[in-house]
C-alpha cells in the first residue's frame, strides 16, 4: 500500500491548505484539536510532505506554526523550512490547494519503577512514512532534505 493510500484509508482529511500573500491558510482548522500524530500534504494525488504533530497542542498547534511561518520568514527570523515553504508555495505550487490528511497516534502508558511514562511512536512512524514516500518518488517538495 502506498503512503497516499495508507493516509487516505487510515487517516482523515483534516483540512485543505492554501498559501496566499499572508501565508498558510487552513480553512477547516479546529483550534481545539489537540490530537497528536502524523500528517501529510497531498497535491494532485502525490505527497508533498509528511510531518509530525507531537507537541502538547497537537495538530491544531502544528497548523498554527505553519500559519506563522510566513511572518517569521518576512521578518528575516524564519528558519530553512519557512524559506522552503514560501519558495515552493509561491513558485512550483502557486495557487494550488493541498489536502491535509491526519493520522492520530495515541500514547501508551509505560511504567518504569512506578513512574508512568507516555510512550508513542510518532517520530518513528513519521520517519518511516517519509522514507517510503521518497522511495515511491513522491515530490516531497515541502520536506527539504530531511526525512
């Protein structure tokens, strides 16, 4: 099963994503959605990025970080990802609407000497799906040279 098929079968269409003069727009973003997991951007049936939402604020906070990236880039204090996203979304993918698919990864509590520690596989799963997407020759234009 390809990564696109996997996300479409097991994940959910969380929002669309557009990029305008003020940066990223997620018209269906629910600010209270704190679920953690992995997501992907799909354009024309191909993966442009696989990413992880592992922080406490979950997928909604991760989308907010995207929404703030253009401001950071324009101020000159953005990072390489902010610059890459602006370049790709204003050139190669200009005017395109991407689909954002999300797959929730739940933590499993593990006890170590009586201390409960939440364990999840978000980083491993994101790395695996990113690698698979590259092997399947998806464009991955929003991912840079990382996973």
